[in-house]
C-alpha cells in the first residue's frame, strides 16, 4: 500500500483495468503509460490509477485524463504513450483516439461515426 502526497499533481490518468480492457493490452498499456511518465520525468505532475470497468468496453483500453475530462480509446501501447507525450507537446495528434471530451459541462462524444454509440442511461431507466 502506498500513500502519495499528490500536492502539485496536474493530471490524473485513469487506466481501465477491467476485464475487457485487460483483454485488449490493458496491462501493457498501463505499463507503457507509466514508463513514458518516468521517461519524461513527469512523475510529480501526472498521477495514474488503475480502475475497474468504465462502461465503454467496446473502446478498450479506455484511458481517461482529468482535469480535461478527455476519454481515449488506447488501442496500442503507442497510443498510451502518445496520451502522455501530448501533455508536454499538444501538437501530438490524438484525435482518432479521443472518444469523449468534456465541453460545456458535459461529456460529448467524439468520432461518433466510427464508434458504437452504446445504451443511453435514460433509455435503460425507462425499461
Ligand atoms: S473493461 Fe474497460 S471500459 Fe469496460
């Protein structure tokens, strides 16, 4: 067990380690993200957490970055590394991997035509 002093942390990267994401290189992507953070000496700025399922299994492996509120589909270790590199170099292109973006106080789907829409929570509660 570890208790970090998170003072000064600028980003929190949540890496899905639910079963669907683990079947799609979740472990390798987790390690690649953490290795990239160490390589770029960003340990004091970026904190990572492994999570259970985030409810977007079709986009495995799901990686979420806060405070931006950006949700990514990391389909390879390279995409995972690029998510971290983007922190220091915003010109690194991530648009294809972006699935949700937090805009106007809510999550908005990005690249909708190439993704499974999923079940609306309102629909589910009306069943
Ligand atoms: S297991 Fe990762 S989103 Fe479901």
